[in-house]
């Protein structure tokens, strides 16, 4: 399928590793010039080099924390008029809600709700003026099926989902779509980090726990980030303009429901 994306510009947040990296690589393979952000400069530059070598597109790097105003300003200075925005940020740590203070909740909201909203605010009018825009928020399968130990993530991402549902329907007539990708278990550093905490609590090793989790999935495995990147490309393509305000769950069938 011709995605119609060659030559367009994308801003991809938290793209040095994991699902953000997979989205940046997949978009670049379609001829999209990407600006990628991440806190770790070394990993970010390594990812940029890999994308350039694999695709030949222009890759701009912005090292910084996208969840801060300074980080967002730097990213938008490097890519002020993106055709595509991929919102992504690491989730808050697992734990018991009794242990979380107000400052913990504010950090979670800043990272996983307010930062995507501020970035959408910065770019959506330009997309409307140009008659094309694709915004994809990477949230979590917990939006549909909350994960007890990830209460801060459940709350912040659900808030973003509610906001996006309204905004998406206000801008769709301008060929600007906003949708969300909801990952279940994908083989990323985040998955291994959460599994480590769970394994320690259960007295198991991480690999054993991950293998058990994989077998609990109808697909019999965890996801490959490449699959996630391909789904992102489809939502960004010129063929996806009638998909508006949706939450696409990629979890190998773990969420058991007749209707999503």
C-alpha cells in the first residue's frame, strides 16, 4: 500500500528506544523525515544513525525531556510544522497508591496527559491550515483494562483519552486525525523493568515471569515493536482519514471482549 507519506515531516517523542523508536523507523521507511526526541543523548544519536543508514531520510535529534516546557520548546524549534506528531513518554512507576504523594501524581499527569495536550495545541492549527495532519498518542492497554499496580498510568492516560476523544472530532473535517495506539505487552525496556519489579515481589526471575506472561496471551507471545510501528504508519497514512478518535488495542488478544 502506498501510504502517501514520502517527504512529510514527523515529530516522534521518546524515540530512542522501544515503541517510539519503532514508530520513527517505520515512518522513515515510508520516506518521512523525522525529528526524534529522548532524554538520553547517546542512545538517541545511535538510533538516529541506524534510521539514516536504513532509510536515507533526514533525521534530526533533540536531546531533552519532552515532559518539560524546555524540552517541548526545543523539539518544536527543531520541527515547528510537523505533518505527523507521535506523542509518547515513559510511564510512571508501578506501586501502591497509598505510597504516592501529590508530587508523584503531578509528574504522571505532566508526562502522560498534559505533555501530549500541549504538543497537540502547538501543532494542530498548522495542520489544519495545511489540510493534513496525523496525531497518534501512544497510551496503554490499561486505558481499556486497568492494571492494578499502574494506577498513576491508568489515571493519566485515561484523562488523555477523554480529552482526545473530543478534540479529534473537532478537527477531523480538516483532514487532521487524532487516534491512539494502546500497547499491551511488547518486548521493550519498559516491559522488562515492570516485570523485574513483579518478579521480585513474586520470588521469580524476570525471564520466567515474561515467559508466563507470553503464554497467557491468546497469541502465545509478547509483541514485536516492529508490529507496533507498522500500525502507527497505517494510522498516519493518507488512506486513514476516516479513522477518527479511535483507540487501537495491540495486545495479542489479551483484552477479552466481543467489542473493543
